């Protein structure tokens, strides 16, 4: 019922704006002179923002740009094989959404309502403008900062060149500060008609996300502009406001069900920003996706990511005496962080299409890595792509781990108390009771920053965060040019013979084609290192589409090394 009421209200509002030309860019004919009169108009205009909000990725449904998730064919970003496109939705779509935001911000000022009501709705547009500019910045670096609606094709800003990334980021902060001031408390948008709308919590969480990203990006890429510490402090302050002052959020008690229908809505206080799908249970759902089928047929988790899960003694495989080379697939699950069992299907476990999982069985498995259990429901697979589980875009666990990371990056250390309030709190939620502490790190010759990063990697698998992380950490040049490894191949457990698999796995020494790629035998090699590349001088930024450069009259400059 909650989803039905919300989605109906969003669609009605969005359809009512068809005559308003909200997505026209540049806008040469203003056809909305009869609009922008009331709060109803403002709310209706903002409804468009939620229809456009990206949820689960279209197509394969997963972010395969990193070493985390792998598909059935190589990803051109992960493999380093992309070129300069003529046009790209990565550039054009965010700008079309930003134009909608600008239209609301500028024209909404005319509404004959009180300042508080007006600002409450304009705050939604400010939030989303920051959201999309941050999306552009992560991919392209500095981009043209457009804060107006074009009503004249001769406006010189139509051909505006790039503004610096620092200018863009500061505008994001400014927009989010406005949003945090005027957006309602999340409990005020928890009812049937409003759940899914942005709140003060979303604005603070986005500030945390942006501050951590830019603070670490500046630090590890040694950028001459911008102060890493200032950005990290923005992240810390926003996170502390949420954790210690607002106190509106907590971890959902069941990590497994967090991504099921049980985890939807405000009753799950881990939710901060969600893309609402549904209505649930409808044979003709209005807003839907196909995550279950893509998990089953198009995506799997790499061995590299499996190796990030700690053993029950709190140590990584390189240090733990509990680690033994796998003989059977399920050996990898022994004495491990419980989140591994909640993220990956085991051999023989009832999985896709209600069939026991068998590696390389085309009936129920389309990948060469470890099968994704996290967030998968067979009941959704049977909907033939009309799935309605909501996508969590930001959750409280991210705020906690971002806070821990920002604290360490800012101060050079982190107290055991802060670790208990962040990393260890998240571990305990999943039943992993071994504490991370300064003494534990010292005793076992670990690196505290690496352990905080590890928590982020295992907690957020398949949640669209890992690629951005390896970009800001400047580790993409280390992890992406390597062979992409998949599942253990035990001949007694595989649906295909060694010959049918072209003997595409490591030998007794961990070698493949006479190159050392792992520390144990019979690990499937999905992509060879020789077929992959990463140019640190080029690949940390996307190539700008040639059409955008040409239509700017050359004011927009191509990113370094892209030709």
C-alpha cells in the first residue's frame, strides 16, 4: 500500500508536467507560464526527480567496472579497452536531470507560498542537483557548472568550458547545506504517500559521501587544488551530526533480510535514501527491475573479493592459520566472516530457479565467479523481470564506515571507542564477534587503514561503491590490470569437464600459461592479465564525448591522454 500510494502520486505529478518542458535542454520555449503557483505545483515538479532517480542499473544490472563483479563478457572499463565515445548517457543524462533541478530552483521562486514551504520543496531540487554534479565529477573531474535554465540559444554558457573540480564540489556542499536546512526529518516522510522522498538524513549522508571521496581523491592523487583535510572534516562533521545528534538511524538487525522486502520502508532505520519500486505484489508493477535474473545469468563475484572476507580469528587469509587451500568449493566458507555465507551461494545450496547450485551449470548459473546470494529471492526471479524490491542507495552502515575511514585519514589514527561504534558495530550485526582494535592491529602486524577499507569492501559488495573506492584510493592501477579470477573448479562439483572449460584454471603452482596468478590450484581464470590494461595517466577519468567538445566550440577540453 505504501509503494502504491507513493508511486501513484509521483507518476501523477510527473505526468502533469508534460506541458512544462522540464527536461528540455536548452529550453527555448517556455510553456509553463501557468505553472509554479502553489505548493501542489512545487511538489508535482519535484516528483519528476524521483522518476528519474537511477536505481538498479539497466542491462546487466550490476557495476562491473572494477575487480568486484564480473559478467559473461569483459567490461570495457574494467579491462581498459574503451575509447572516446561520440555521445554518452554518462554525460548527457546527469545534465538533463540537472536542468530539471535548475528549472525547479529558479521558477519555483515564483510560487505564492511561504518561504518555509517554498524552501522545503526547492531543497529537494538542491539535493538532486548536488547528487548529479557529484556523479559527473566522479567520472569526468571538473565539468561545466550550469546553475541556470537556458531560454536563449545565444547564451554563452551553453558553450561553457569546464569549471574546476573544487568549484563543482563546493557547489555540491552549498546545495546540500541548503537541503539539510530545509528538508524534513526522515520520520516526517515515513508515511505511505512520502516514503522514498529525500530527507535531512539524505543530505547529511551525501555530504559524508562526497567529503570522504574528495578528501581521499585529493590526497592520493596529489591534486594541487583543494584541501584534503577540509573535505575530510566536512565528512566527519556531517557523519557526527547523524550519529550523535540526529540519532535517527540504526543498523537493521538482519544483514540477509536487509535486502529483501522485510528491509523496505522506514521500519528499517538503516535506510537513508532508496529508489522505490512497485507496487509490491502487482502483476503489472509500474516501476520495476530485473536484478534476480541478472544475478542468476549475467553476474558473479570474483575470487579477489572473496579473499577479502576475514577468518573468524579476525585475520586475512595471508596471516590466518585457519586458511587452508580449497579442495571443494565450500571449503572457502569454513571459519569465515558470516557475511560471506550471506553474500554467496554454496555448492549444493538451493539457489537460482530453486535448483541446488552447481558451478558452470547453464541451467542456473551464467557466470564464472561465485554466485551472488545477497539480495536474491527466487520469488522475484519468477516475476520475469518485473521485480519490485527497493534499491537502497545510501544506508546507515555506509555513514558509519565512511566516518571511521574519514577519522583515520584526518587524524592518522582512530580510537578503539570509535572502532566499536563503527566497524565493530557492523561486524556484530552479522554475528562476526572478533573486534578490530589498535592492539589487535599491532599484535598481528596489520594496517589499520587497510582493515577499515576491507570492511567497506565486504559489507557493500554489489552495491555500486567499489569502483568509486578504488578510483579515490588510487588503487585501480594495482587491481585492474591483473587477471580476473573466478570460482574453484573441483571436477566432482563442476557441471563441465576440464576439457570443456579449456583447462582455464591455475595449475598446482597457481600458474596459468606459465604466469603466477594465485597461491593455489584449480582457480578459474575468467580474464587473463594480458587482455587487461590500466593507464594511470588516463583511466582515472572518463573520456569526454566528442560531441560535447565539438558543440562547446572547443571550450570543453578532453581529459588527459584520451584521443
